[in-house]
């Protein structure tokens, strides 16, 4: 879903002229992407250490985001690679990782 959304051109201007709207969308995509991937990995490998699963999920999302940006630059005419998209993706993933870690730590303490 993220790959398709990042590689196709959508001609509708949803939300009007909101500054940095596309960066917010990147942030939200990768925030949710990270949480959903973690939940999947966590359910399939419950005995693996938390930090290992978080690291795997973050790195996968990070490199996936870079790959998508490279593909935008190489294979599309209407899209371009953008460092700030990678930064927004990474920030969304990092905040998701931090919240997942805090959530799990609180559960273990309680």
C-alpha cells in the first residue's frame, strides 16, 4: 500500500494548501507501518527479545522508505526523490518504536 501510494500520482488536492502536508502523510504512513509490522512480528515470534524485534522493524521500514524514494527518482516522471520524505518516514518510525518500547516496558512493570 505504501509503495503504491508513493509511486503513483494522485491528482486530487485533498486538504488544500496545508504546508508540509506530504511530510505529515509520510510520517503517518511510516508510524502506522512500523506499529503494524511490529505487531505482526511480535505475534509470530513472541519469545524474541523486544529490542531485537523493534530494531528489525525499524531498519526494514527505514530501508524500505529509502528504496521507495530511489524508485521515485528513477522510475517516475511526476514524482522525485526527496531527503525530507526519508526524514519524515524515519521520524514516524522512530516515534512508533519509542511508543512501542514505552508501552511494553510499562506492561512489564505493571
